[in-house]
């Protein structure tokens, strides 16, 4: 039972390169999220998905695309990376009911765009 | 204006002190509220959920004021191990979860 698996852990890109961050969960949760965290900024929501086949923009969606291929996987794509996208990225799922709701996080991806 | 706001701190307090953090949110239709703890930019971990009636878990007390749209976290008898960043989280609709900027706490001996 791996929980939330996020890959890669580290990545260095050149400006203009593209890449996809992968996130997979084995907890059968419907809701999945992508956040980025910059120093002093807390976590900012990029995109989220309420269920397979649906995605919605969060606070900072520009420059990103997402895909919810199935219930398990929610990927984040940078089509043309920019230095402003240097950040730590976290994938998360939401589980539980009204009394024990919580987020389950991946271990994060440290991305540097040169 | 950010949808969920916190005082970034840092709050520097001695061991044994009581410290309180506030968090304000802008969406009056928000449904659920949480406090998460984050150490050294690792993944955040749930500290406690916040219920309308307020709730307590050991040294930690969380309260919600829907009329004024803020939540609070009180930590009593601070320990060195409480040093971390405390993140306020608000679920605005069925699925949209927004984090505050975080409040950094440093407890010193």
C-alpha cells in the first residue's frame, strides 16, 4: 500500500523544455490535487480533479495542463517551462468522510527551470 | 487578495508559552476547515480539523467563527517539537481546497 506516489523527486529543465509530473494513488479516492510551494507562499492550488474525467482550475493554473486518465492517476504537464515555474510541487488526494476528512500527500517534486 | 490569509510570523516563543494563530477566509460558502503542520517543506500533515463548536486535542484547540470568517489555533505549553509552519486550509466547495500562506512558529529553550 504505497498511498500517493509522485515522480520524479527532482528535475532540472531548461527554459522551453516540457515535462510531465506523474501522480498515482492506490487509496481509491475521487479527489486529487496539484499544488506548488514557493518560499513564503504556502501551497497554491494549480488544478484539481473531483473525479475521473473531470478537472478544474485552481489559483495558479497558467502554464500548466493536467490529465485525469483514470481514478488512480493525475498528471501535471508543463508544455514550455519557465524559470517562474521553479518550485516544489505536491500531489495530494482527499479521503475520509465528514468526521475524518484529510489530505494525503506525495513526497514532492523539486523542479528547477534554468 | 488571497482567499485564505494568515500572519506569516515568525512567532518566536519560549517553551511553555501559549501561542495563538488566526486565519481568515474570503468565501462565505466554505464548508470545511483544517490546520496542517509542515516541517522543513516536507509534505504537510493534518494537525486537526476545525468544527463549528470548536475542538480540542491535547494541547491544541481550534475554533471556527463563521460570522467573522476566521479560524484559530491555540497551542498551550509549547514544546521545542512544536517548531514548524502551521497551515490553515479551507475547502471552498465540494472539492476545492485552498491553503493559507502559513505561520511559522519557533519555540526556543
